[in-house]
């Protein structure tokens, strides 16, 4: 029995040591983005992405908790406006603050997650016209994993696959909304 415990303890030390060492060499930074082409004028798409109230119409997270409580402070569609949410365990709670609004082109926000785990990210939505009635929309974020969790997340979890499902769903809902379907 003692040998088994020593073996398990030694294995645990090796695994922890591996992640501690790997974390020194693996980037803490994480970038994720997805793009969709929407057959609608840039001004129509801009209206749907530049105001938090309109995010409610295409947000994929509202589907995870239809009873999620949301609140918008400040003047929606302007720098400094804050969107706060509180929901079930799946969506957690947090806030999103408008940091940059480049008309018809780019929205940048600061995301502060409170639950289920405290973290922050810099999110963006970029619009690029592809003609008078087509707009490419890129939605993404940049974040950082603390050491040594950077190694755990990057080596043991497929973060892109986890994020892709919600971001792709949200972009598809934005496309449907913007195209008037």
C-alpha cells in the first residue's frame, strides 16, 4: 500500500512539475476571433453591434439563460456605457464597458467576468465593407491566462473549440438579424 501511495505521490509531483516548467515557456496570451460575411449594408450591421441593447437580439449567451438579468448604465452606444449581466452558472456574472467606438468600423470593450471565475478580456467587433451591400464582421477577444494555468489551458483544453460554438452562433444570429430574415 505504501508503494502505491509513493507512486501516486511521485506521479503527482511529476505532473505538477511539468505544468510549472511548461508554464514558463508557453505564452500567457490568448487571442480568439471569428469572421462572417453579412449581406447587408455596413450601417445596418453597425446599428446592431454598436449598442448593447441590440446585442440582446443576437447574443448567444441569452440562449444559455433566457432569465439572465441585464442592466445598461450610461448612454448606450457611447464610450463609457456599461452592460452588466447576472445569470445561471453557465453564463455567470460580469460587465462589459464600451472603450472605443470607431463609427461604422470598430467596437472595443473591456469584459470583466466575476463568476464563475474572475478574469478579464479585451473584446472587439470589426466591420469591413465588401461592397455596398456586404459587410465582413470579425468578432473576437484578447485575454491572458495566469501562470501556471497558461500551460494547463493551452495543453489540456481546446479553447478555440470551446469558444467557437458560441461565437459562430452569435455571428449567425447577427447575420440573420442584419439581413432581415
